[in-house]
């Protein structure tokens, strides 16, 4: 879907949902490893956007991987960022099996309760 198609859509609700779905797909396609180290804060923000987008699509294992990468490179983000904490909380609510152990560990380290 192009931006023009979104602008031509007369229903704002449909436009909003379509735009969000397009953005989720675009964000998830970004390769943060190709961003220079000098842009660490941008890398973390892109990873956070990816984690959020994957959680929205219920791709919890992939969202968890992105959050763990954030924790490794900038642990303060998982403890203080509202979006990160909300994403962890969402994953925690749906946690099952081996992913559940990892999500609960991340939630504990980030001091996020359900």
C-alpha cells in the first residue's frame, strides 16, 4: 500500500489501520546491524520499534529477541522506557513454555510486573 492509496482512502479508521500495518511491516524489515555503532541510540530505538511491532503481530519469540538485544546494549531502556515496559508486559501476559521463562527473567530484571 502506498502513501497515495492511504491519502485517497475516505474512511479515517481504515486509513489508520492500513497505515499502521504498513509501518509494522516496514519497521520489521530494517537491519539494525547495518547501522553504524555511532548511532547506538538509533539502533536501540529501531530495535524497540521492531520489538513493539512484532509483539503487535503476536510474534512473541521475535519480539523477545529484540528486547533481549536492547537489554544487552542499553539495559536502562528496558527498565525506564514506557514502550519497552509495555511490550514486556504484553509478552508476559501471553508467556508460555520456554519463552515464558525468558520473558519472566526479562520482566524481573526490568522490574516489570503483570
